[in-house]
């Protein structure tokens, strides 16, 4: 088992070194929504309706609010179609050309009811650089290789029939080492589980509070990849677990939001609780230490972002808030046009925010203020956070995947 | 676990299929062997089970199977006929992989075999639909030739397409002010099973001065005997066996949550069969009610009991528990829960337990359920002694969303 873990660790480390340009999970490869890439600020359609820096647009089947990921030169997107939204699509788009490289379809084995603003394709796919784990609100989980070959399939509601939420579920899976972690929290059979990436067999499964929850697992990096922990946020706690065994390492028991997900940088964790709360976890400690809580920094639906000593959130009024990541002190506010479901992304020193109507707003992040420097219109609703890879921005609108890159 | 008999049957079918599909071409030993291999690989995929069981063997079989050429497609599609839902996805992925690759390299899909498979209603509806969708890639005339004849198909997807075509035809007649439009809408209604299409047709027919018995179209049960409230404080009532679970004695009186309770008769006039317990019994929280009704079946047959509720629910058919969902206020889309049961000829008894919790939010105050009896296509199965639908429910023009 230890050899297996070591191999996985080495593989992930190699991926980090050599596949660093990929965007492997919801909110990126460290779930931080941050990339170092330089992106154009003029994006999508300008006020005259002209495309700006649009490399290509690819039509997608059906509906979906999930985020794209980018791996091995392909952008991977999920969507669903059919009267009951019970056809599950996984589409691979060639990142260079925008052509469909392959498409696979599955039939949902779990329930497909969801709120009209969501979709059965709400969870974003995840990848370890070699495999794609496509998860859906019906709790169907397909593992494919990068050429679209099916490697295994699980139906978690098929296995646990009351594991369902008719408002829709949205927690994205997260691959850590050789385990893919899913959070299936709902009012029926509510659990988190770690599945073997090679076989799909269950490594561990732990009951969670029987309540609706839409947050996604996030990584808390350790000194080495073997020390990484997975953060699971529920309405009654934030807990940290060994991703391979599921063993709980620590738990911060407090009321947390059930929509925005946590984010971690180094040993600090930012969780949407009491507005926004910062925790520090030092290796081998029995608990995380509370650094600060700031009610004014509480976000609405989008998850917080931490970047270069600042924490950024979008509140329910469409205001971008910047706080000091060390103290929680609010540094500046900037009113944008909301409302938002998609978590923004940061590239270089610019924050890209995408509202529900499809308007992109680009903000230059300053020490004392933020400045709105550009807007672009995608003309279709945007609910999923975009991906950034190889100097390009991949934006999923209701019916299309857009690649934005300087020519 | 796959039995030897099951594998043998599939291999026999495979060899038979190769013979039939070859149309007199001399079979080579290699062709026969390949068909047998396909059968073995399909059987390996069909052996997958819950919690990842069989995934490792299935992965190997899938890799081999997906290398087959397009001639293997009908055989793989036939494997879907009795595949479990997990296995169905393995098989589907192999069909799509083979067909996608063959088309990319310029090969032809076996259109004649795919069409034959599509039209053979003995095959599983989703397998037929999958065959049809690849057929359409090979033969662009297929949809226009086949769909109009599929109004009463066992596949709800084919029906939906056929209804959609009739709606276009009827709308054209409507715009030309031709009265035959109403007849076309009626024909469309006969095939329609999806709520959105039924709602659209009902509205159009009402515009032509016609009424539609919507509850009977869907098979909603409208008349019940109700009793409650019993106690569900702390959501503890789900597994508490109250008297109606052990006896249906309609003259009896039992201790309830806030005093004695007795059975009452209740008939809903909601076009989607909603039984509103806040109105019929009392508006309360932390409570349980029971509803029961008799259903007289013309013949013994399998049926589906389809229900929707925001409350926790248990359903028994002839004393057998066939559905239990201990979930509160998480949606109530039409046909939210589907339970499979078997009617006996003559009298059958349906018992429903419906539990409201103690949430305080305004959106969490509904205590209600809807239940219908139908077959696997959603076609209503009606009780022989079904009472006539009350005029309000039959002609209700309000566009009541069935959520």
C-alpha cells in the first residue's frame, strides 16, 4: 500500500512539474482560482458586438453549469440533455482547434431533478493528468482516459438509493494521489467517500450530516504530497481528512455556508463561516487555530480567493471585497454588476469576474483599490468558474465553450 | 454474477446474429470466433454490479470490445436488453466509441441492421434509441421515415419526437384557421407522456373548446381515505408503526398527536392529484398522516406507482412496502419517486404514509403528495372502478405547474 502511495505521490509531483499548465479541478489545480498566466483584458464581445481575443467557440450539447478543466491539450466539459436531463455528456475539445476530440454519453442511474437555475451537469470534472473523473448531480461517476476510453463507472445513488437532492447536487470531485474524493451530502444517505482511481472501488466512506450541501472538497497542501489533506465543508463543520484513508485529522465545528467552498494557501484556510473565517493548521496539530473572522467579507455564492496576501470575495450585492489575508481587515470595495454564481479567477494581477448574465468584468487588483479596467459580454448565462491554461481562458457559457487568448 | 447459462445464451444469440446478419455470405471461422468474443465481452460488461464490483474485468473486456468493427454494433446493442443500469453505460460507451471511430475513418455503419434493431420493439427502448441516433448519422432520411410512425412507441423518447412533429402540423393547421387542427392535437395527446407536451396540447384543445381529463390521462389517484395527525416530533415518526400500518378499519378511532383521530373521505380536485393535508386534515408541523385507496385492476400486471412530495413518504401496495424516502423539503418534481409493484386482478390496496417535519421556513410548510399509477412509459393504468373526474379537475384552465 505504501509503495502504491509513493508511486501516486511521485506521479502527482511529476504532473505538477510537467503538466503545470493544466487546470485539473474545479477552481484549478490547487482549488485556488489563481494562475500566473498573462491573459488579455479585452475579452468576449465589446460594446459593438465584436469578438475580442476569441480563439474559438465550441458548441456544447445540452445544458450545464459545470466548469471546464484543461488537461493534456484538451478542454473537458460535462453537460446533460433529454427531457429529464438524464443523458450525461462528457466532451473533450481540442484546445488548439476547438474541434470535438471525442464525446461520450451515459444514462443517469440516479435522480435528475434539480432547480431550474442548476443542471445535472453541475459538478465539474477532475483529473490526475492521466484520467478524467466526470461526476454528475445524479451521482454518476465515470472514469475515462484522455482518449475517452471508459475505465470504470460508479452509480452512487444506484448503490445508495436515498443519496439524492432534488434541488440538485453540485459538489465537484477532487483527485488526490490515487483517490478520487466525492462529497454526496443531502437529506437522504449523506456521505463523503474516497474511491480508488484505478478501479473505482470504495476506499472509504463516511457519513456526513444529513443536510443539503453544495460545497466541493478542497486541498490543503502539506510539506509533501503525502501530507496533503482534503478539506470537507458541511453546514455544521469544516473537517480535514487523510485523502487516502478518510481518517479525520481535525475538525472545526461551526456553522458554515453550504454553497461557497473553502480555499487554502500554505497553512491558512479560509472558510465561509461568520462572514469569512481564517484558520491556520500546523502539521501534526490536533486542531486548526482561528486567526480571524470578518462578517463584512462574507461572500454570496462564489467561493473566496486568496492571492498575494489579500483575500477576495463577491457579496450578494455584487460588490467585490478585498481583505487583508493576515488580519481580515477590509482594504477596499468595488461595486460590480452581479449577481454571481461563478467564482472569479485571478491571472497575474487581474481578477476576472463573470456574472450570471454573461458579463465579464476585469479588475486590476491594487493595494489600496481595485479598478474596473474592461468588460466583455459573452451574451449567454455563465454559472461555472472558468479555467486558465497555457495563457488562455476557457469560459463555459450556457451552450458554448469559449477559448480566450491573445492571437 | 454471470451464470454459465447466461453466457451460453448470449454466445448462441451472437452466432445466430452473425448468421442472420451475413445474408448468405459464407461465414469464415474467424467471423464466428469474433462474434463469440464479442458475446463474451458483452457478458463481462453485464456482470458489473454495485460498489464497483466487476469493474476490473469490465475494463479489460471494454478495451477489447471497443476495438470491434461496426458490424458488432447490433450485437452489443442487444446486450442492453437485460443489462443493469451500470452495465448499460459500459455497453453504451462501447457502441459510441466504435461508431464514432468507424465514421471518422470513413467506414459505413450497418444502416439496415440498425434500422431493423430500431424498429424491433422487443428490444430495450434506450437501446433502440441509441441504434436510431447512430442510424441517423448513416442515413439522413431515417428520422423523417420512422418517427411519424412512433406515436405509441414503447420508447418515450420516440413518442416525444412523434408528438413534436404532430404539434408542428397542428400549429400550421391552426394558423390556416383549419378546424382539423383539433383532431391532430387529440392524436398528439394520445401519444404524449411528458408534462410539458401534455400541458401545451391541453391549452390548444381548450382553445378549440375541448376539455381534457388530465388526471385520467396521467393516472392520478383522486379519491382517498385520510387519517391523522399522528406524531412526528423530531422526525421520529418514519419508523413508528401507527395503527393504519397494521389494520385498515375505517370505523376505528385512534389516539393522534393532539387528540383522537378518525378516517375521513377526501377527493382532490387538483388536476395533478395533489392531496393537500394542510387543508384536508389540519395545518400542523411534526405530524404524520395516512392515506389509503382501493384500486380495481382488470388484470394482474406490473405497474409503477409514481409520486411527488416535499415530505417524507412510505408507500405500501397490498401490504408490501414498495417505497420509502425519509427526505423533507428537497423538491417535488413530477414522478420524483418511482416505485415498482405488481397489481393482482381485482381489488388492490394502496397505503401512503406522509410525514411533515418541524421546519419553520415559509417554503417548508407544504404537507401534501401526488400519486399516479402507470406503466413504464408513463401511460396511465386506470382502476376499473375509477370515479368520474370532477368537472373542476377535468376543465381547470389554470396552468397549475406540477413542479
